[in-house]
């Protein structure tokens, strides 16, 4: 069997094992290691490449951003800043049709800018937003759909773990990836708000809800006290990166200290919760870095197999246009999104397509934004829509089934696809801040 054939079988085996429930880094690492061994019939070579993969991946200084931003997000979540922002947003949108849904999107966008986690967003807003929407007679499917749809903002608005993972695979600057994610993230948030308005105007039964005439606007002083801390944190982190005063690692460290100070001042951080945040940071960091190590050996296996070059020659021989290549790429991500999580999609698909994108003179930063947005659609699609499962588990409400969550999220997956098409058609949208 030729190296190319072994490479093809390896990719198929990895997807199959992950779909069967094997832990993703195990599937990536073991299959890639065995494939290299078989391709060269040399066990020592496979071991040496594994050692190099570890040394060249998790030992890099830039990956200190992973634990720092993870810790910052956990502290912010424990400090209750997510529910505070939601309360302020809700007071502004409450009297609009679908207003609580719009408030959820706005609060999620702000919350995403300091957590970078769609799972954290889905968990927090399932508790604070869905019960209020049900209280005002919103359609349960709409209520959970809004939370599911807006939770994915955590993976595109920086700081995002997925942007960090892509930056490693494509060897791009973490800081540039963070800045490139700002405009697409805001675009997606505004598109969600517009979609909710459209649904409320033309499909009122799907949205549901009744006027909140008994609700009073928050005093300006209370609005300031609930929003200034998180706005200040965003300015420190993203402003520091944008101005060049802070590297991404320094921004993560500074943001963690500021978030901890905010939590202490608000008396939301006890010694026990601080220890919990440290432990959870360790668990999340270990899993991400293990994943990155496995992806490194997988990339080397693909190189030895010559799979990316063969794929490039195949498409070049067929005179495939930019449109055809991007169509195939998006379709592949949408298909894999029904089976795999976002990180797996990025690690499996990106190394295959990078050799096709680079010769075309396209920005790899732009390509990263396309990749993350496309892969994020999978968080809302069955059977493995992770955000939908998190919402169902967090609510633990027999009135709302997993089917309700998926059907409620479907319109928002459609909105994401429209935004993705716009980002592909107009690359300047992703690169606006960088230029």
C-alpha cells in the first residue's frame, strides 16, 4: 500500500474512531503514529517524530495564552458578570417583540469577549435567559434556540480557544487571529438580532412572548456598575493587543489579574471557588494542549503521505476555481460538523486545504475566520451539536426536549451560513482591523 493510500485510510480511520466515541487526541495520535510507522517501516522514526511534535507544539511560549484566557473566563463567569450584562441588555430590549432574545444575543457577545467559550456561554445563559423567556410566554423552542445560536459567539469573538488552535495549525499570529475575529463576531451578533426582529415581525407564533409592561428600566447608576467592569476588562485585553502594548500572553495574564480583582471587589470569589477555577483551568488546558500535540503528529503524517499535495494536484488538474474549492471546503466542514466537534474539524481539515489556499495568495488569517465560523455551525446541528446538549443538560426541564433545542437552533444555523458566505465573498470584512 502506497503512502498516499495509507494517508487516505488514516484520515478515514480517525473520523471513524472519533465518531465511535474514541477520545479525539487518542484517535489522532495513535492512528498517525501507526501510519508513519507503516509508511516508513521504521518504529524509531515514528517515535522521533512524536518527540518533535511534543517539543514543537505545547512547549511554545504562545500557548501560555490557553491557561491564561481560560482562567480569566472562568473567573468572569464565577463573578457573575454574564448575568449582570444580560440584566442590562434585557432592560433595554424588554419592550421590543423578541426583545429578551435580542438581549441574550447582546449579552452573549459581550460575555464572549472575555470568556472565549461557547460552552460557558450556553451554560450561563441557559440559567439566566431561558427561565425569563418562559416566564413571559416565549415559545420554548425559540428560547433555547436563541441561547444555542448566540453561544457560538464565544468561539469567534476573541479570546477564542478555536482561534488559538487554528493559529497553531496554520502557523499564524494569535494576536492577528484575535483582531480578525472582532468584526465577523459583531457581524454575526447583529445578524442574529436582525433575524430575531424578522421572526418576531413575520413569524410571531414561533417567537411568542407578551409585552413586559411590568418591567422598569434600570437606573443609570446600576447600569454603570454592572457594565463598566466587563467593558474595562475588554478594553484592557483587546485594547492592549490592538495597540501593541501587550502580547497575547501578556494580555491574558493582565486580564486574569483584572478579572480576579473584579471578583474580589464584588465579593464573588472565595478560596473554594478560586481553587475550583484553578482546577478547571488545568483540566481544560491539559485537554487542549494534548489535542494540539496529537494534531502536530497528524500534520506530519499527512506530509509524509503527500496527501495535501495530491489533493492540490487533483484540484489543479480539474481546473477548480476559487468558488469550487471554497464550496468543497464549506460542504466538508458542514458534513463533519454533524459528527465532530469544532476542534476536531479544524485539526483534520485545515492541514489538507492549506497547501491549496497558500498558492492562491489568500490570507491565512481570513481562511482561519472562515474555518472557525464554518466549523461552529456544527455546534448547532445534530447529532453532535455540543451547545445544544449543554443547554439541555443545564436546563434539566422535561418540558424542553433535545429535539426542541435543535429545531430552535436551526434558524440561527441558517443565519451563520449566510454570514459565512458574506465573509467568503468579502475577505476585507475579516481583515478590516488588521489593514
